């Protein structure tokens, strides 16, 4: 929810989509300008895809003091990446990073580092 603390509200999280996939039921839409950058990488050999980038926390009234949190299939059994068995997603308002990786193998979606942040869990481009 706008202004909410990511870690404290993870159990009540709702998927948010960008404009091009609005038709998915029971999802919200990201506010215009919330996603500042998006870097997509696909590893066909290991069968995972990831998105990393920057957000504008002010577009969703997120606190600059919120260190963020992690959502994954172990926390939210009703959440998934369509076509993949596992996922891990983090949002870090304090540094304005977000990351998501969808995987076929559990070992490619590390969920054991919830306090380490995007750069440690999902190495990628955060410019």
C-alpha cells in the first residue's frame, strides 16, 4: 500500500503490473514514473529470467528509511511467475532498487538472504 513498510506488509502484497500487462486479474498498476529503469536478462541454459532496476519511491509514497523486503514462493504460496516454479523479488525504497528473478530450479532463486538486498540476491544492472 502507498506509504506502507515493505517488510511489514509482505503478507498482504498485491502484484503490480506495468501498462503493457494490465489485463491480469487481481493486480494493481504501477504509478506513472514509478519504474525508472528496467534491465531484463534471460539465462536460457539455467532457465531463469530476471528484471533489475530503479524506482522512484516518491511516486508510491514509500519511505526513504524503508530498507525494503523480500517476497518469494515460500512467503506467498499464492504468488508465482507464470511458467516458472520459483521466484524471488525484493523492493528497496531506501536505495530505490527493485529486482525479480523467476526460476525453474530453486537454487537459482536464492531466498535465504532477505536482508542482503537486491545486489546480493540478484546481481544485475541497477542504473
